């Protein structure tokens, strides 16, 4: 029996330490380091909601958006439970392992009571013996630390979400719901702010940089949906990148270096998020092929001309240059758009037939190592 108690104590201590390391990776460490326990609980919630959608048999976007709006909040809640419950069970096992000198007739319920009382610092039940008291002090310290981290964790997540959505709402005011790159340029021209597009590229360059950090540090944000069903961070990112690419390749306007920086920041952000989520990708080859049809590009140039925007001559060359730029981000946008079930515009690269990528449950090492 003594050997069994020692083995249980070692296993319980190891389990508590492993969960605490998962908490540190997810909440404290200021970089995108995958944590298996957090990933597992979040993806189980996602799988459950997808099963619910399939059982309901309704595939319209409004239904999917309404159901998947619970994905990120429930995933966060499941993640917190996934931290607290194993720690509670681990301390209960430790209390059972150190034993009760008074010889309780029900050692397991007694251990559970001591673990709950100690972690929540309720003081409703007290252990006996020096070792048991040390375990109680450790449980209280861990419980208070976990509570403090949760108090700071949730505001950090929702603060990053709020900043992300503020830029999206501003874009919708300028362009309208389900924005596209051509609509961004046309609307800016009609508002007399075509020469001030630098303000768009400047703001969205900062947006891409922040998203690349926040969506790998707090990967749940990838699945947080916008308050309005027609808005989405993937769709907005695609519209801004398309607008920058069109300006650089098709518009006969002075060079705006900020558009180039914005596009580079967007591509780097998408690559960083894709690496974290284990989305396979490779640099575009010399033979550029994109999903967007040439006819859509030509129709967009005609619409820009009708709006009065100067368009370069040589549309074949413009198409080749635009295709080369869009090939840098189109495949990543398509996977993220499908994975997050984002609303689509006429220029979106994902459809209902696009394969849905699911991040692996267990093998979550960073790309390239």
C-alpha cells in the first residue's frame, strides 16, 4: 500500500506540474507556444458544434454563424475547466497519498473535500499532519494563482478582440459589409480620399502586425466571430490585401509605399498564423495560378474606369503582376476562411467545397521545429 501511495503521489505531482506548464504557455509566456491541453479542450468544443450543425441538417450561413458564435466563448470556458479540473484531481490524489492519521473510513471523499477546500481557500475542512498541511498550502497557492491568471487572461483576450473588430468596423463604414478590394478603391475615390489611402494602409499594416501576435499568443481569437454576421477578420484582411495589390498593379497612380508595406505585413501575419495552426503552405512557384478568375479581374478594372479611377494600359501585364501578388496570400486566406466559416464576397477564394483544415489535436509542434 505504501508503494501505491508513493506512485500515486508522484503521478499526481507530475500531472499538476504539467497542467501548470500548460497554463504558463497559454497565459504567461509572451509568444505563440502551443499548449496541448488548451488545444485539446478547444478543439473538442469545435468538433461538438460541427456535429450539432450536421445533426440539425441546416447549412445556411445564418445558422452556421449563430451556432459557431459560441465556439470561442465555450472553448475558453472549456479551457479554464481543462486547467482547473486536473489540478483539483491531482491535489485530491496527493491528499489521498499522504493519508489521514485519523484513519477516515472514506479516504477518497475525504481527499476530494480537502482538495476543494484548500484550492478555493474556503477553510471548510482542515487536514491533519505536517505533510497534509504542506499539500493544503500548495493547493491554496495554486488555486489563488490560477484565479489571478484567469482574471488577467480573459480581459487580455477580449481587449485584443475589441481592437481587431474596431478596424473591421471602420473598414465596413468606408466600404460596406462583405468588403472587396475593388470596392475599397472605388469608395475611396468617390469620397475624395483616394490620395489619402495611405491612412488605410498605415492602419492596416499595424492591424496585421498586432493580429499576427495576438492570434498566435491567444489562438482562440482565430475563431472569435465579429458581432455582425456579415463581418469577419479573414474577409476584411482579404479585401485590404486585394485593394493594396490592385493599387500597386492596375491603378495609374503615384506609388504608395505604405500599400506595399501593408501587403507584406499581411502576408507575414497569415504565414505566422498558418504555421501556428499547422496549415501546410509553400511559397508560390514561378508558374502563378490563382483561384480568382481573369474575368473578375477584368470586370473590376472596368468598374474602376467607370468610377473615374485612372487604370494602367496593358491589362495582361497588370493581371500577371496582380496574380503574382495574390498568389502570396490567396491559399492561406482560403484555408482560414473555410476553417473559420467566414462570410464570402465575390472575390473570396474559399467555397463550401474548400477542404476544411482542422489543427491536429496532439502533434502541435511549431512549423520547422
